[in-house]
C-alpha cells in the first residue's frame, strides 16, 4: 500500500512539473497515467470524478488529484496527490520570484522564444481533453448543441444567463430528472414483461 502512495506521489509530481496551462491542460495527461498506464480507475469512473472535481470550488488539477487520491487510498491518498500536484508549481514560482524578473524575460530573446513556443502547446493540451472527454461522455451530433449553447450563453456576458453556476444547477437537475425518467421507463418495461408472462 505504501508503494501505491509513492507511485501516486511520483505520478502527480511529474504531471504537476511538466504540464503548462493549468487544470484542463493536465486532464489528458492525468487520464493517460491513471486510466491507461496504471489502470487504477476505468474511464467511466475517471469521468465521474472529473465532473465532481469541476463542480467543486478551487483549482481543477488539485480537485481531481484529491478525488483520485481519495478513491485509491482515502485521506492519505488525497493529501499525497494534492501535495504532489502543488509542490512543482510552488518550487517553480519560488525560483522565478528569486531569479527571474519580467524585465529579464522580455530582454532575453531565448526566454521570450520559449514562452512564445509554449503557448500553442498549451492550447493543444487544453483542446485534447475536451475532445476525449466528449467522446467518452458520448456527446454526439445531437447532444453537442448543449455545450455549444451553454458556452455561447456564458460568453455573451448577458446578465443572469452568463453565470456558469446557473448551468451547473440546471445540468444537475436535468441529469436527475433524466435518470428518473429512464428508471421509470425501465420499471414500466419490466412490469409489462411480467404481465405478459
């Protein structure tokens, strides 16, 4: 079990150290490590934890690390995964604060080029998990209208409809009522088969 904690720490430390662009950029790497490489969770379970992590306040990368750590090893796993995710950023910021200044970055062509080169990679790292999550969540042509409409409404900056909290609540309520409707249909189908028998 302690070996699992060490693997968990090393995995999330590596993810935290080599991922630029924040939480969404980390998701595809976390999925590859946790689901594909180690098989600690299946894809459905990972998507459920991702949905919970997105719904909670705070940093997405830390939230998903805590959720995965908790699923694997309880409180010890949560603390280990969260610490491993935060530590690389903390160390990097500390080094940057001590040695690098904004003037130094602007005046150094090599550093400026590195940061310009990172930008497109960050966009790709953010787009990749959106596409894989959409496929895993079975978002097809019929259901793609929902995330597009929500994104446009949030982007519109209109009062009331541009509040993301509204769509979290509506999505939860919609999912609940959809599940109740499906279970009622299943129950009616089972009762109909029993009556025929």
